C-alpha cells in the first residue's frame, strides 16, 4: 500500500509541475510581446539563483568545491542554450506544440548516451526513436505548413538531453545541491551578457510577469524534484506528458489554438515513443541490478 501511495504522490507532484510549466509558458508568451527573449531568460535565472541563496548560506563555500568543473560548465551551457530555445519557442508557437516539442527530450537522451557514454541502444529504444521521429516529421509538416521555429524546439530538446546526460555523469560524484547551484551560477552569468545589447526597461506589468516567470520556474523545479523523489521515473515519468494536454487546453481557451489531424497523430507518436523509452530505461535498470 505504501508503494502505491508513493506512486500516487509522485504523479500528483509531476502533474502539478507540468501544469505550472504550462502556465509559465503562458506568462512567457505574454511577456514576449513587449520584452526580448534575452531578458526573460536572464530574470528566470536570476530568480533561480536567488532561491538557492539560503542553501548556499547554510552549506557555506565548501558546497562549490569541485573537481568536475568542466562537466558543470558543459551542463550549464547546454542547459541555458536549451532554455533560450524553449522560451523562444513558447513565445512563437502554439502552446501545445511548444509543450509537445519539449516532450521529445526522452527520444534524444539514448542517442546522446550512446555517442558520449557508449551506452548501448536496445531494440526497444531504437523502435521508440524511430516512432518518435516519425511523430516529429508529422508535426513539422516539411514542405507544407513548415515552421522553422519548430526546429528550434528540437534543438532545445537536443541541448536539454545533453544537459541531462551530463547530470547523470555528475551524479556519480557530485551532490545534487552542488549541481543545481553551479547551473544557477553559470546560467545567470551567461545570460547577463546578452543584456548589453537587448536591455529594455520593463513596465510595471512586465516586471510582474518577469517575477512570475522566475517564481513559476523555481516552483516547477521543486515540484519535479519532489515527484521523482517520491517514485521511480519509470512509474511517474508518463505524467510529464500532461503538459501537452494542458498546453492544448489552455491554448484553446486563451488563443483558440487547435491542432489539425496530422499534428494530433504526430503527438500520439511522440508520446508513445517517450513512454516506450521510459519503460525501456526501467527494464535496463532492473537488469543491471
């Protein structure tokens, strides 16, 4: 009974995280009407860094001592690159499509792990990757209603997958708090550079939206962490696709956004591929135990 309650609790946290992430996308779409993407990314990172200051004050400077700085730097650069791309996509595309492209990350992770860590790609994972990219092809609609912004969404997922594989490599020796803190520091330092050419003084309402992006992004991190701490990723990872449903529903309510049948079929393919990948990763872990 306790295990089932753990899965239920993890699912609730993940669904809540995806709902907040979708609302974050709404705020980003609204803020981008008057503010450049560079400012939105910077303030998201700045608020993220501020939220970690109590941890830094408690742990002291010892928490930043590391022998893995190159990996932390790689994770930080790839993570902030993924963020720039994702926020741009959220601003420019239908909300459901932005959430859907974000959901392609599990399809990229086996490819990155294979090319970098030499991890074998199982037959199931290969099938999942093939199905996933068929879905991507349907959503992109090359040659008809093709939108180059969608490619930026895929680039975001590729960068995010590199970041996640780097986290996996760091987790062998580095505590999670140090990894999160280094990302916040690196992302804040990197994202301050574009402000030298992209700064625009926000209005009062725009300041509120920037604060909203920062707070909601931090809440997403906290809820996601609690969710995956409550139950195995293979059990609750399926609920991360709820953001696609939330994106479709909220996009329809606020902007009358609707999928066509091709995009819907593509979404089914991508979601199915992600679920296959999650299930395959669970089986791989079980076999290695």
